[in-house]
């Protein structure tokens, strides 16, 4: 058994033994192992707080799956924008630890149930070169911890890795596969090339009276080297997963099929045999920057399936504990949509403009459209605003380096904009003209605006 809840929801795990009215010491000892887990300096995976009644577990701004200490129970956190509430769900574990849950009643009776399509958000990010180059530290995977067995439909990690890998691979194929020297071993007839491998030559030729043959090792220059072989192996796993799990990818299934069909011909002459020793000693060429990320994500995919392609079609899977940073995903999604919608002015859209230890989400330096933009993954802005966020973005607008970048020499105030998710009334096309037209002024402040952005949903 485990717990399912959405971001910022809270559950209470009781330590009372309802059978005899006394505290079970073994149960209490197990609960003491549950500790808050931090994702980065600004957010937690979840926060565990001791109370008189037991332990309160609160989700933060990350979604994922993890163990709750040594209790043998799991915590599954889904996006808060999903139109459903926290509820208990089944996970196969070795422990028989029992707990009670205090949560909200299900809302599945609503007529319109939707789920945030974070895979489509990722596809949008990786398909835009400017945002794809910033895609780091988005996912944390604990490969050292014990894996968790879940239903295939609850797997959020694998589809994310598959989408990311296929899009990077598509970029690599578009530029052309890297060529390199690689070793070839071959039993040659009536000729010698490279060096003769004595032991293999004796076993395969001398002992069998093939005196005109020579077993040689030599180098070729081409695409069939260790890195491309590894990418092909990961590509076969990704392709098999997509074909077997069409229902999991929803609206982006056709896009993924297009990526697979686009990449497949490029690997026709590349072998599937992978030598991990050769791969460990490969040196990354800075001219082929996508290779490093593709090899890393590819290794995650192969680890995830334990190098067994039959596991891509199973109904139950085991997955390592993982967490996805949703505020960063939203931030990059907004940036990619702005770059895509403002192709002519994208040079004036700066992501993570840094100064004096501060990093602005987005800075627009186009003349007559100066804006300091902060992307907030908070639903609160649909009906109000948060003063701390406004103070933050207003502080960014007063930085001298920002004013210098915008070439502001007088005392005028720079427009500040907070962008937040709004599934019903948000805009989808983020041209600078649309942003200015549809933004709403926060009446309590001067030149501070907010704007809802519609996110893809299933």
C-alpha cells in the first residue's frame, strides 16, 4: 500500500493502534525514519512533520514517487492541476506496515476530469533549441535505492525519459550521426589488415587447417562506433515502449511516431552490440554536444528496463524513486512558447538573466516592450496575488544591471509581469503583442501585471 496525493496536499499518518488503544512501539520506530526530503535549495520533494497524532506528510512543488523512510510504504505525488483529489492507491511492497489516512473525499464525480499533460510540455521544451539547452536538473533519480513496483499506468518517469531521449536523438540525426574510428575483428582470406590476433588466429585457423586465413583486428572510420551503437540500443527500447503504450502518450503519440520513423533509417548500418568498456572510455566532442545528454538519458532508459526489452510491454513495472521539478518545467515551457511565438524578436528574450546572485526567469529587452517576467507555478493568481512574489519581481526590476541591459537611463519604472497556469482562461500563443493585450494589472501595485497561460491537458 502507498499514498497518492497532489502537490501541496497533506495526509496524516496515525501512530495509534486502534485494536488496543496503545501506541505500537515498532510502528513508531518505523515512522521515526520518515524525514523531509529536499529537491533543491528552493523546494522539497515532501515535508514530514511530527504531530501528536502521528506524522503529517505534505507535498511541495515536485511530483514523483519515493519510499517513506523504512516503513515499506510509498508516496506518489501527482500534479496539482489534475482534476482529482488525493486518494489511497495500491503498491506492492514487502512490508505489512499499516496506516490510516486523513484526506479529502474524491472528486471523480465531476463531469470533466482532466490531467496535466506534462509530457507535451516537455516535448515543447525539447523541440525548441533555446529551451532544450537549458534542460538540466529537471529530474532526480535515486538509482541506489530499492526499486518500487507499481502499475504501468502510474509510471511517470519512463514516458518522460522516452520523450526527452527521442527528441534529442532527432536533433542528432538531423545534424548527422557522428563518425569515429572503431575496432573491427575479422577473419580475412589471403590478406592481412591491421594486426593479427594470435590466440584467435590459432583457434580459428591453424587448428582447423585454414592456413590462408588470418584473424585480424583493424580500425575503420564510420558511424558504427560505440556511442552510436549504444544510442541504437536505447532507441530500440524507446521504440518498443512507445508502440506498446500508445494510450500513455495521448496527444503526442503521433509526434513520437514521427520522431521514431525519422531516426530509424539513420541507424540501419549501426550494430546493436554494445561494449560498456568502450563506452566508458569515450571522449565527448564539444562539437557534438547533444551526444552527452543522449547517452545519459539512454543509460537511464536501459537501466530502467534492466537491458531486457520484453519489460517494455509488462503491466507491472519496477521503477527507481524519482522526482520531477514542476516549477522549472513550467518556467521552461513558458520560455519555449515565447521563443517559438516571437521568432524575429527571440534575441531580445533572455532566460535566467543573472546578476548579483539573482536570476530572473525571463527578461524582455525589446524597445517599447521592456518587461521583467517571473513564471510562478501557482494557481493562487487565478483569484488573487501574493505580495512576496510581487516584491521579488519588483526587486529584479530595480537592479542596475537589468536597467543597463534594457538601456533605461531615466527614472521610469519597468513593467513587471507574473505568468501563472490558468487552464480555463489562459492564452496559448505568447507573442509579445498578446502578452501586452491580455495581461491584467494588479490594482494594488503600479505597473505590475499578471497573465494566465493555458497548459496542455489530457
